[in-house]
C-alpha cells in the first residue's frame, strides 16, 4: 500500500482506519491498530467523559503512533466531550451522526484534523463546505447505525468521489485486501473497517458477542429500526420482536419500549445475545475466528498486494 493523501493527512503507514464503535473500540483495540500501522480510534459514543479521559491516558501510554477519537455529534454532553478532546491534546477526530459545521472550526483552531462520516454525496458536499479535512463515505453494509438512503458502498463511493475533492475514505462491508483495492479503484484513498476489528482479541466486545458473530451466515444481519435510526443488527429474539412490531405498525415509542435501556450495551458489551442489540456488519459472515489485530492487518496487506498484482497481470 503506497502513501497517499490519507496516510499523509493522519501520519500513518497504511490507509486503514479502525471504526470507532460503541462498546468495542477501547484503548486496547485502538492502540493495536495504530501500532500495526493503521489509525486506531476510540469510540467515545459509549463512554462517560471520565471513562474517555481514562482511555485517552492509556492510549498515550500504549502507543506513540497517531490515533484519534470517534465522536457522535448526538452525544448528550457533546460540548464537554469536545473540550476534553482539546484539553487532552488529541490530534484527530472523526465525527458522525450530525452536522460537522458546528465544531470543525473549533477543532481546527486546536490543531485537530477532522473527518466526518456520511451516507450520501449530498452530505459529502456539505462536509466540504464545513471545512472538514476528509470524508468517510459509508455504505449500508456497515454494522450499527446507517444512512436512510440504503446505498451500497460500491454505488456510494464513485458518487461521493464526483461530488467532492476531499480525501475520501470508504466504509461498509470492507473485510479483505481485495475489498480495499476495489474501494480504491472506485475513487477512495483509504478505508475504514469496523467488523473485522470488532472480532479481534483486542476488541472490548464480550466473548459471547464475538462467538455469535463468527457463526453468522450471509443474510443473518438486517437493517431495522428505520423509524428511529436505521440500524444493522443480528437476527436474534430482540430483532424478531422489533420486526413483528414494525409489521404491525408500531409507533416510535412502542419500538423504544421493546429495545429497553442500553440495548447495544446489553448485546455487545454484556453478551446478552438473545435480548441485546447485536450491531455488526454484513461482512461478519466471512469472519470465522477471533485473531489479534496484528494478524488481521498483515493479512489485509498481503491480500491487497496479491490482488493488485493479479489485476495488473490481467
């Protein structure tokens, strides 16, 4: 993998960014990805401010490589979170779930690079207007919260590439070196990977969640909760109750009652595989064992180079 605008922007060796996933992306995972040459991200969305500070301090001890934080802009204490990031000297922030316009200038004033996650070319253009440094275009193959457009990664990337001149990162369903090469052929300069890293030894997800995800077959995850926020999750008992309620015309409040409190924490972090919200991407069906991050990164690199040579030979 050659150096390009993404590796230069973030000061990393390989254009591979780890998704900042709730209940999964703690300091162990983020540090392992950064130490392997990619960009590790802490997932602030499931951390109380004090917890985030703890993970920031542990990151500083665990790696001298570049790393960052993923910040959902719907976070309840967003202003406090932004101030913590500035005070702690964090250098890279990935924002999502909202407009980056409000905080980008403030983060830039603190010397912080900003990337924003989008699900359409329209929002990519708005990111460029807001002054972000890079954009992540995420197709609906991705796990967790998704765009309402339901656009696949292969359809989305070339449209976003036409819409903006910003450095472009592809996300959603990327689980191999071949997929990285395909994303780059479509116009991306880097990739963001969630599911592969969620199912590693360093991930903070529960072992029960990881084991369940390695047993998935194609079609075992689906996009649901479209009335609240479209979410890709594993088909389990909770999913079936949601789907039945939706088919019967359930209102938003009815769906919230079915979900209950902290549904993603129950499923991902605590390991309630029947009644918790199990957020994972479509590519999970290709993952059959839990490995360390270093092995995943090495395999991605080898597959990329082999695929590149195969295409050149054609």
